[in-house]
């Protein structure tokens, strides 16, 4: 049954619009968007879709097909941070940030794995934003909508994320990665055709769930901001390793290590773009592995499950592998020849079973299109 039919069965009338937005993987450039760096994500085939119809009153009702017996209803006048104290705040926050008035019935469906580091929250935010933009004729650009979605997560949900997830969910192009300058929001679409080289990006969902609103993410962002302040900079965007070395005595060890990750990761992003354009896939793999080591050792956002996934994939012959997303669980990616995928999956499963970890999930992530809306009536 289509989402429109589900909507009509639930609310007794047809929806007026559907919005759809994807999750993402990030090739490289982790935990640097809030330091005004560059990132290189792409959208994946897992998507979230919302169906919306306007109401005659000021009530906003949100229901998910994954939680059909739990309706979240909030008066539009009560749209304050953590209004529902649930997943629905990602939807309500977008409504608040777009500044739209009135009531809505909203039905959500999707298959972006939650807690897997694949940005299910941004997919929900962007699907809502693009749908409301079309329904109400708001005239916002893709960039405007991405920024509204980010503000919803920052100010309404309380998660101080950067712009990467919302930007790629909104702006992605099929068969391309998105090189995003997180300061200027300038974008370049970088062709990414792994299949022609006999390669694939294998996502390993560790099934170790993460939750980033618990303060760990905010602490790392704060450390980067403090390090930038010691350097006399507004962000770490223009910082160099020599500057860090000279100022090391003025920083805590934690501040120094967090900043070192940011500076080296920004360099890896530009090197990765060069490798992709030159089809130097072994070099791209090397950069992925370096990124993981930096995230593990300097940023300390990895975990045993992610480290084991990377180690097992590399032992079988992957060109490179790293954790993706916020960390503390979620997923890893492995750049690998297609023919090695069964062996990598088997090796990771065996390693997890031997360690007592939950069985992981796998899928190949190809670059897909970003958010879009369809008016239904």
C-alpha cells in the first residue's frame, strides 16, 4: 500500500503533498563541518518519506508507520524546543524554523536505519522541509531548506550538528559525491562511479546503537572551538599543523588532539577529491583508513565494534575502511573490489561472533539523488 493510501486510512482524507529525502554516507570529512571545513558525503538509497495535509485548526499531528499506535499531537502555538520530547521533534522543529502557521496531519515512513550513523534524522527533517516548501509555496532554495533543517536539529532537538547531513540530503546528485564547503556552503558535484572500476562502497552496520544528544558530540565541538580560540582563529578551517605544534603548550592534550584531527581530516578531504578525479582508488582507500585512525585515536569517537569491522575488512583486502557518522556505534564503510564483498561480510560476521557482538548488517551504498517533493492535489 502506498503512503498516500496509508495516510487516507489513518486520517480519513488524502494527503496534499509527499516529501522524500535520503540518508547518507560520508566518503571522508568526519567531525569537521562545525569547524567550517570541507566534507565529501553522498546520498544513499535508504529514504524517509512524509505525507502532509493541512488541517482547519492549529493542531499538528505526527504519526510514523513504524509507530502507528503512537500519535504525537501539539498545538502550533506550543512549538518550543523539545515540544514532544520524542522523534517527532525533528518534524516539529522544521515547522517552527520555517515559520509556518496552522495545523497539519503528517504521516512518516522510511527505511533509513536509525542509530546506524546514516543520518536518519536529517532525512526526516529534509523530507518535511521540502514537502512544506512545496505545499505552502514558500519559495525557499535547497540551501535555505538545509539550513532550516539544521537549525531544527540544533535549536529544537538540542543536537549541535553541523550542516553536512542536511546539505547532502537536500542537494545530492545521482552518481556523484557532494564536496561541501561548510563555511560558504559552496558545492561541487564530484563524479563517483565505483562500479566501472569493479569497486563498491560496502556499509557495515555494526548494530551498536549510538545517541549523540548525550553531550559527547557537544564536548568535541567545544574542544575544537577552544583550540581555535587559542590559535586566535574563529574556527579551525585555516589552522595548520605547524600552528598547532607551536601552540600545544597553551592547550590541553584533549584540545590539541581534537584540533589535530580536524586539521588533518580537512587535508584528507581535498586529497580524496584529487584521488577520485584521477581514479586512484588505492589512494582513496589509504585516506579512508587514515581517517579512521584519526577518529579512533585523536577524536576518540570509535568503539570496539567499529574498530573490528575496519580491521576485518582490511585483512580480507579492502582498499580502505573507516567509521562514518558521529561515532560511538553506527556504521563503517569499506572501499572494496566487488568480488571481495562476500569474503568481507563473512570475515566481519565471524569476528563479531567470536567476540560476542551482535550480528552486523551489510549493504552496498551507491550515490543517489537528494530530496524532492510531489504535490498530490
